[in-house]
C-alpha cells in the first residue's frame, strides 16, 4: 500500500501512474504497492516522524 497526502488542487496520483514511474526507474515489481490510499494527513510524532502503526490502523479502518 502507498499512502499519499492530497491537498486541494493537487494532481491525484493513480496506481497506473505510480507503476509507470517505478517501472521507468527499474524498481523490482515485487516491491510495487498493490493499492494507493489518499489521505488528508499522515499521523506524525512530535519529532516529525510518521507514526507507522497509526497509519496502518487508519488504512485498515478505511479512514481517509
């Protein structure tokens, strides 16, 4: 899964666009994401790092 933060007016990234990008850069196909989740924001810690556990929970719950 690839989590993408989208703000109003931004280009909305599609899975096909991402796959083209990864293919052009020679990234191995087995590492490509199977889906994209568009979010309003990423859960961040006070140190400015992404809270991956919270991110997983958000995606599992379907909260965008």
